[in-house]
């Protein structure tokens, strides 16, 4: 089985030992505490669930800046994006060396993790601008990732954490949320060797379904892990429970037995395009995937990134030898009326645009809202029904 990043074994920051978990939970109630941002909470969940292994905690400013510039921490360890805990104020914890981090996404704001504080630093405007420029390739305040990053504050807490719960992800998505450790175990139990990972923040249409099958055929894969984002998205995106139901229906009806695993992870979308594609590859290797599908404008938003920047970054910027996972490079995929099947458009160079079944997201949402199913070449009817029910319920 493919090894995790930087180690023979995953190094989860979640406290699994029941006795130690109980002790820490009791201790945490007496510690100074601070409410973290949703993005920081998601980072803690990803560390707890081993996706960011072997990272032990939040980065200090020097490491974060170094990662933004070179994808390496100051000690040379590889990581694709800064992992920061940014606050607007440290008044409640100033001078404390051990604190509790509270969850902003759960009612009552329970304690998410215990942190050993190694440094409390102020991030300069110049450092913030450098990080957004390097990671997001823009400082435009209208970019949703830049906007979220800049809204968290300028006080950076750094130090190792011990995670005590997985936020609302495990409670709200008990059948879908899985840690990297759990996914590795299931891959082994299924007897899979070559494993394709597919990232999604949307329901899967025919093109997504066929893309997974194309990738498995191309690499000789045993199965595909459909790994969906369960965290915060941008306004207008379809809620995770609806996506989950639609994807499960598609897998149930249109994939052979024991070839697809439906899972989810707890993170907030960065919309960092190429850098986020590298992050996605990083934690898919940690969960046991040998291949990862990187599509056109992967993790992008608006017009901030070129169509294939998320693929070329692996050739041009990722340090050599840091990733063992292989990238399956995908183009826009659609149903060809000429060939009567779904193809990657780059594989049909003699086709015109009119030869494909292409629908904009706006058009699809309008159709679903009217109770009108998209063409069967675009969306499986059972999936379309789930989405129609959702869109009609919010009108």
C-alpha cells in the first residue's frame, strides 16, 4: 500500500485512547479558551483525522510564509499551503502556554482541541499579502478564498494540538465522514491495490461518473474513492446532504459492486486552484489513494486560474520526490452525440461544440427548479430527481 507523506505510518492528532481523551477533556474545561475561525477548525479536523499527517499543529509565521513561497517549512518538510490559526485578539489567552480551542460550527461552541502554545505572533500586512499572492495567485478581495483568509485576524497562534472531536462533520455525516486511517483500513479490507481518488464539491453528473471509470480503466484501478467536501462552500453551492444522497444513488445504480467507496472529509473550500490541487493530492496519498484525478480548473473559482494550471503545477512547482501519488490529468468531459458516449473533449479534436451535450450550471439549476430533468446524456434520471426535489424545496 502507498505510504503516507513523510512517514511509514499516519500520525493522527486525534486522541483515541479513551482514558487519555477523558483526562484531556476534563483538563480542557479549566484552560483558557479561544474561539477559532471556521477555517482554523477545519484545519484542526484535518490534522486530527490524519489527512495532514505528519503535521502536528498550527504553523508559526516563518513556516507559513516559507510554505507559501516554496511549499516547504523552514526545516524542509513539504506542505502545500499555510496552516494557520489566526485570531482577531489574543486577550483571553495572553501569557498562557496551554489553551483550549473552541469550535465555531457547533452549538454551544464545545472544545475542539487542546493546544500547547509555542508562539503568539502578529502577521504583518506584507506577510498576509505575500501568502495570498503565492497561494491564491491574487490579492483581490473579491476572491472568496482571499476574503476568508483576510477576515480571520492578524494574530497567529502556533504549536501542536491534540484533537478531542471532529466538529459537526462526524455528527451530521456519520455515514460519510471518514478519517484517513479509516479509509486506509477499508481499502485494505476491500483488497484494492490501485486506488483512484475523485474530489467533488458538487453532485456527480454523467461526465463525473464516466471520468472516474475512465481513470480506473487507464491506470488499472481496483476502485475509486469518491471523496466529497463536507465543509463550508460558497453561497449557492448545493448542501452536503443533498450531494451525498445524489452521489450514493449514482454509485448504487451505475458502478459495479466493490468498485466505489463514498466518503467525505471535513474541510472548508479554499478556492486556491493549483495550490489546492496539490493539497488535495497530499491528503489523498495519506488516505491510501495511488492516483488522483485533477480536472480542468480544479478547485478554481471565477477567472483567477488558467484551465490547466492545477495540472501543470505538479510539473513546474511541486518539489521533486515529495509525492508518490500519481496524477490523472483530465480535460472537460461531456457526452458526444457523434460517438454516443461520454468522452474527454481533448480526445475528440474533430468535434465542434455543438457535437456535445453541454449545459451551464445556471441552465441546469433553472431546469431543476422548474422540475425539469436535464437530458439523460447529462445527468442520470435518479440523480436528477434528488436535485429537482431539493431545488423545488427552496423556491
